[in-house]
C-alpha cells in the first residue's frame, strides 16, 4: 500500500471543511471536540511525522470558538479569516500568539 505522504515532498496538508457560519460554528465546540478533534489530531500528527511543515484548515465564517480546538489538534493555520464574519485577527493574535 502506498500512502500519499510517502510518495514525495509534501509542503502542506489542506483540509477544506468550512466549519462556521457568519456568526458561529456549524456544530458546537463540544461536538467538534467529540466528533472531529480525533481525526484532526491523527491527520496533523501523521502529516508532521512525514515532515509536512504546514497543516492548513479552510473555513469561512466566524472561527473564534474553533481556533483553540484547531491548535489542540495541531492545525497550524486557517484561511481565509473573514473580517465580515466578525473575526478580529488582531485580537486572535493577542489571544493565541503564534500558536
């Protein structure tokens, strides 16, 4: 069995899930932790063990309540971060630093 991470140099793993509406996450943070965090942790761990430097989550909407869960999972970045959905990137930087 050939795994994608074993076939060459991978510079980014990109998950395109759109986890949030304009005002809140699509499912509660508790449900996100229960149902999604285990998979995200596994993906991020496997990617980083294979030498992938960046695990990237795509999500539109308000992501403020999801960021701590993504950090816990090992996800490095979210893009885009939409100001029109109430995201304050300056505040996120103060709260989460470079995590």
